[in-house]
C-alpha cells in the first residue's frame, strides 16, 4: 500500500537563505525525521519513518519539500 513521504528537492533547497543556515523543515518535523548535520548543510530525510504530515513542507520557504506517494 502506498505511503506518503517527504522528499527534498535538492535543486530548490537553499540552506544559505534560511535563518542562520538552519533548516526550518528540520525544526518543524515533530518526529525529528529530517537531519541537518550542521548549519548551511542540506537536510537529509529518513523517509521510511515519515508520517506524511507535511509540516516540513509548510515550513520550508523555498518549497523544496514535497509529499510523494511511494
Ligand atoms: S527549510 Fe527548505 S530551503 Fe531551507 S534548508 Fe530546509 S529544505 Fe532547504
Ligand atoms: S512529512 Fe511530517 S513526519 Fe514527514 S518529515 Fe515532514 S514533518 Fe516530518
């Protein structure tokens, strides 16, 4: 059965445009499924555990995250 998962479009993601280089989507995920190694790095999702709630989608100012059916 298909599940909803957040995927980062790395062509759109611009951490340098986010506040202090901190990924707003990382901060928004209630399950801490997006990881940013350090400021100004792109975030890495852990899609197998994603709930598809889209809070990260709403938080990202660059619209770099989409929910997709996998
Ligand atoms: S909030 Fe969006 S643009 Fe900023 S680092 Fe996170 S995914 Fe990239
Ligand atoms: S869709 Fe929800 S659970 Fe999945 S990474 Fe985004 S905020 Fe986290």
